C-alpha cells in the first residue's frame, strides 16, 4: 500500500490567495478603510440634512378596529391621510373660535 496523497482543491487555493491579497489591501488602506470605534460612533444615525426640520412625532393612539381596517383598506398613505384629516379638523376648530 502506498501513501495517501493530500489533494487541495484549486478553488480553495485561489480563494486563500485572494483573501490574503484583500487583507493586504485593507492594511494599506487601498480598498477597505479601517475605522476606529470612535470614527464608527461619529457616523451613526442619519446623515446630516436627510431629515426634514419639521419631522413627524411618533404617537400611540387607540382606535376602533373597524376604523383602522377601513383606513388601511384605503391603500398606501393611509397614515398621511389620517394626519391630513386631523390637521383639517384642528385648523377648523381653531379658526372657528
């Protein structure tokens, strides 16, 4: 009986070489920048200017199930339509006083 010969798949060799090249490039800062925890924390959140200055406020409101079903059945944008209806009602009430 002869010795067993270890055969390494050529794709594994190619993958390993590519991985090592990638690590070297990252260390040199060529393609992948290395960030410190301080840099990562500074970038968290939405980019500056990506939100409206008058952004909406999330609230929790309890409504009857049939009302919610009818609103949702009206299609996309139902929450915006509810906001518009409430705004119209509030404005009408304020101008009536």
